[in-house]
């Protein structure tokens, strides 16, 4: 098979935005997201000649590198995943006021697989078909997994809103 | 209901997509584009290689190549000679052995005449001038002593 030559980092600015968004949905904070994104591009520069356009798009190649980097980081920090109660406690440590957690905090309370799906779908903007190819799943399975992830997010935010104002408005609900 | 959740949360997730700062994007993009300078250096190297090839072709056309190729051989010859020859022989002076100047004096023993006392130093190589024939004529006799050289006056009186 002939290797198709193409610079995968030709449109680097767009790639930085996509990779950062994907990584930021998967790791606990922005500092980690920046650190991992930098490591991803460092590795991509090192191995850019090995990129084969016939095997996938540049962003798919970058996602593969990002996954490895995230796994390495998580192996170094096994407590990277935060529980919902931790997030709420951290936010209100000083004021003792329970605030409604942000959507990003809710995403961080999801399991790793759901965060990956959210990152691919809403961070990078891949279609369910592309996600299915990326994760070696059926397209239908991707749709079901995304639906469950969204339901879980909604449940987390509902819980948070009920803590803030019992009987009050829920985040995301239409007034 | 499910579609509604997709619309609300999906829309919000898209809208609030994490965005890196412009400074961060610029720094990463700069580090990615850095190696392109190396590619420029590669081009310069290629130009240098082409120019070298042209120079070689020109040398070959004018016969400079044969001269250049023989140069290492002569150098190796010189080095071989230098390492083969013994240092003592290499420093030996080239002297003429049978010259007219050497024939004039012949191969004679050294005489001690006028050079000091025989008892001093290494006298094994020196010859007493009063022993044997060292020159023309007879060895000195008692008769030819012209003055008072002993306890007796051997003069005519």
C-alpha cells in the first residue's frame, strides 16, 4: 500500500482548537488540558512523517495521540476523575453557598467513556459515524451512548439545581 | 423528550466548547512551524550538494580529477617511506670515503706530540712519539743529545 504524503499539521490553528476542546472535556482542569495538548503537538511534530492520509484524517490521527497522552497522564494521577460532591464542595468551600455547577463541571463528573464521547461529538464536532469509526463501534451504539451521557448530564445538573434552590428552576430548562 | 434533551444540552455543549487562548494557540503553532526552518536548511544543503557535483564535473573535464586522485597515492608513498626507514639510518650523514683529501693523510695512528702528558687521561689510543719510527729519519740516539740531558756530560769534551 502506497503511503500518501500530506502534512497533517498544515492547518495547525484549527487543530489546536479541536484537540484542546477534546482534551478539556476529558481532563479535570484547563492547566492539564493545555499541558496535554502541548504534549500531543510535540509528539505529532516528531512523528509527522509517519502520518498516512489513507488511514484517516489529521484530526483522527491527533485524537489517537491525545488518547495516549491522556492515558499516560491518568496513570500518573489516578485521582483525576472528580466526584460530583467534590466539585460542589470545592466550589463552595469559602462562602458555604452552594452554587449551581457549570456544564463543564457536570461533564467532569461523567465516566471516562461518556466524557470521550462528549469530547468527540461536541468538542471536536465529529459526526456519530466518524465517532463510530474512531471508537470501533456501531453507529447505533454511539447514538445510544451519547443519549445516555446527555441524560446523565441532565440528571447531574438537576441534582445541583435542587441543592441550590429546592423546587427552583433547573439548569437548561426553558422558562 | 430524548430529542429535547439532545437539543438543550447538545446545543449548550456546542456553545460552551472549551476554547484555548489566542496566546496558547500562537505558542503551539509556533512550536509546530519551527521545524520548517530545518526543512529550509535541507534545501540549502541540497543546493550545496548540487554545486559540489558541478565542481566535480568541471574538474573531471579538465583533468583535475586524475591529479587529485594521484595526490593521495604520493602522500601514502611518503608516509610508507617515513615509517619503513630506520631513524638511525635516516639521520646518517652522507660522507665521501675515498676522497683526495683523505688520501693525502692516509689512515694513520694519532700521535700525542704536543698534546699533553701521556700519563693524563685515556692514553690507550695515543702513541708515544719517542717509541719507534714516527717520522722520517732514525729514532733519537744518545749521540744526538745536544745538551745536558743526564748526569753525564756526553758532549765532545
